[in-house]
């Protein structure tokens, strides 16, 4: 009998990005580079990782400081947003819709993957990303 993990599609398989706002974006980037070695050259720091069950599968988590004036996290109230990598966007969004989760009407299809946004029970905006190979 197969495990539920392999049967269920439409689940989070990793963190694709961690984004937060700062009134002092450049100083914040410098602080993280100096003290923690996270170097953001302007388009986010890329933190590589591999899947435990399939070490040949490489991913990257983007870490980025946004300007305090950024509207990207709106209408969510938080000064941060987490991007989750998903294995099957359509299956996940369908299940979330059935469960009554608030789903943003906007979606993006880009060469680097599909994006959708949902909101948690506090109204925080969450970004979902399915990489272009569809095999996150």
C-alpha cells in the first residue's frame, strides 16, 4: 500500500522564498551579509538545497529584503511573505477552494514557474510557486 504522501498531490514540498520589508533596505542587506553571510546583490540571495528523498533534485530558496514602501505583500497586513514550493498548483488550489481558503484572483505564469497567492486565517498573504518542470 502506498503512503498518503505519494498519493496526495497539491502539497508544499519546500520554501521557495522568504521576503520581508525594511525601512533601511541597504543597511539591512549589509547587516545580513556581514553577520550571517547572506549576500543579496539586489535580486535576493539564492540559498541552494537538495531534496532529502531525491538528492539529485536541486532547489533554491530566495531570501530578499523589500523596501518598506513595497505593495507586493498587500492586501496582507504583515511586513513579510513566505513563498512555498508546491508540487501541483491546480490540485492544491482546488483543495484549498473546497476548504474555504481565501485565494487571490491573480495568478502568474512565467518561464520560471506558476504563481498563486492565498491568505492565512490572519489575512497574511502567502505566495505559492510551482517550478516550470512541474516536478517540485
